[in-house]
């Protein structure tokens, strides 16, 4: 059996209040995904995208949660889902990082991370999460940074 990873979330933003890089940029607030104590946002920060969970309209947040809980297939990615998106608008047309999400019995697997607009693999993962804990963590991202 694979070793299970620990998934948590925490409210975060692109910049802290003293970061000079925030001038002229949108300081998007989001729900950061923490895997085994490491921020997914920080691991992939060089791509200048933010996690797709915890921000945007109520309908958008519910749709993203449904994707991550495998209640709904993405309309053209099927079992791949946008995990990091444009920090300005969240629109997939701007480019995004996707992840393949599978569920085998009571384990959720994140694997095959991909920079979509360049069709370039990102070599992190795979990650394995206990379904019960995973479901709670993903549901708890709703409204993290407001609606």
C-alpha cells in the first residue's frame, strides 16, 4: 500500500502586506493546499498561478469543489482538473495547471500535474489522500476568502 499524504488548507494570498511585488498586481486571496506541511502554491510559485479553491463566486467555488470531489467531470479535461489558475481572473483561457484525480476505494490520488497551455508535465506527486479526510478538507475551502 502507498503511504498516505496529509492534506490541509490555509487561507493565503499572493503577497504579504510588505512585499513590493504586489504593487500593480492583484493580491488574490485563496485557500492554499498544504501537502505534508508544504504549500502547493509555494512549490509551484514560479508559474505565477494560484490554487483554484476558496475564491471566486459561490457558483464557481461549488463547481471547483465538485470537481475535486469527483462529483462532476470537467467539460473537456474529463478526469483532469484545474488545480492552479490565473491569479487575476481564474479563467482557464489564461493558462492553468491541471492534475489527474482518481479514487481507488477509500484513497484519492493526485498525479500527472501538467502546465496546460504549454502541455508540459510538472514533476511533483503523486499524492495519496484518505477519502474521508480529503472530502472534509476540500469542502472546508468553500468561502475561505469570501464570495
